[in-house]
């Protein structure tokens, strides 16, 4: 049996995307158990729609830009993911044809959705069978090396969406401010997988960050990833009670890198994987730089009524091990 998880994840201009799970992996229920959505075999073969040409972007431009984005994910040294361009197709992204297709579609009614990824899943095993990405041609796009004023950078948005195609959800490692008239403006981001895009004209989203690298390596580890990195795990509490949906960040002062996750159950438990060995600063903060439903279903009770807090000591991560038992206590605002 197969089913579509339609328009599961999108990258937005000024408003949040649909539900996802931090940098952590997607999952689906299969025979009563939770299964991580990922590709069972690599390389992942992808196609480009042969009509993906708009003013300023030819089919060759499109293919080259998304090829660079795929190559960047494949080049992560601690990940075994690989991709292969399989050719052009007349099929459109979003069609259930067994091909993972990237291309433009004109969707003016989605006036804040720059691009979106959907999946075809084998619900007997949870394996990904097909994943399509459409880029909204109602916006102006560019593949210029330095970007173009007033046009969105195709390579940057493709890099984000390919993370979804590979099985990654959103990261909350970003800072925003509210825009007059609604929505949010991105001030900075430490993850390509942050759900709100930089504005038109910038190429700031073309480079993977530590959080992205940890996520893809956790999904598709190479032989050295588990042995060369470590993790921090524990619980988040407020007034002695566990809280769900707290954002936990591990900062490495030696490299300046940040990797994050959430407390993802009613017991307030969390685990941050893919950390470099050595001391880390642990920060706990409410999810307040994107709308909650960018990350969690609206029916879930995510607690954001607490102050940003730091663990009162450095947490030392050992290669190949987990620094467990960490308890982070936060207080009301």
C-alpha cells in the first residue's frame, strides 16, 4: 500500500510552514510503530521537469543550481547520503509517477509559499518511494552567482527543500522579528532548515550549518559518524514538572557551532546527537522565533511560558558516547 503525504513541508516568505519535528527526522506510523522516513537505498535518483524555465532561469540554469545544492548535501563527510541526476522528464512535481521530480509550478494562490516538498511513502515499511519539490513560479527567481536584487535565490531554497526530500524536518535555530503588517523577517539563522526564508536578493542560505550536518549525518551516518561524535540527553522541567516543546541548544565554544532539538514527549526528554567532542554550553529557550505550528501540530500543548535559561555548568561530550542525565530547570517569565 502507498499513500501521498501531500505538500508536507514548505519554505515560506514571511509566514510559518506546516508541522515538522526540529532537525530530527520525519516519522510515520507503520503497523502500530513509529518508523523514520528515509531512503532505503542511495543514490537517490531525481529528475528535472523539462519545462522548468521562467524569465531569467532556463532549464539548464535550473538543473545546474539544484545540482549544486544536491552536491552540498552529498559532500557532508559524516553522511552516506548520495544523489544522482537521472535526466529530464515531462512529468510535473506532485504527480504520482514514481519519479522524484523538481520543477516550477505556477501557484499564485500560495502567495507566501516559495517552494514545497511532498512524499510518496510505502506504508507497509515506511520507506520513501518518491519525493517531489515544486518551486513557485509566481515569484521571481535567480541563479546568479551573487544573487539578484528582488529575486529569490534558487540554490538557497533548493538546499532547504532537498533537506526535506532527504527526510529532515525544520530547525528552530534562527532569529526573526515581526514585520509590520504581519509575518516575520529573518535576522539570522544557524540552520538551512529554518522554516522562514531570507528575503529576495540574498544568497545567505547557500551554506549548510552544523545543525543541518548533524541532522543528515544522524539519518544517514557514515562509518565514522557515531564513533567521532557524541550526544547530550536529559529532561527539561519547570517547577519540577516536565515540559513539552522546549528548544534546547548545544553550543560549542571552540568552534562556534550550534546543534539543537526539542523536548519531544510528556516527560520532557530530549537528545541532541552529532556533537563534536568537548565542552558545550546548553541553553533552553521557548519556541518564539517562528509560529509553533511551524514545528508541532496545533493540538499539542507546547509550553512557551518560561525564561531563556542556561545550564549552570558546561556539559562535556565524549566521542562515541552520550552525556545523559542532564536536567535543565527553567522558570516562569
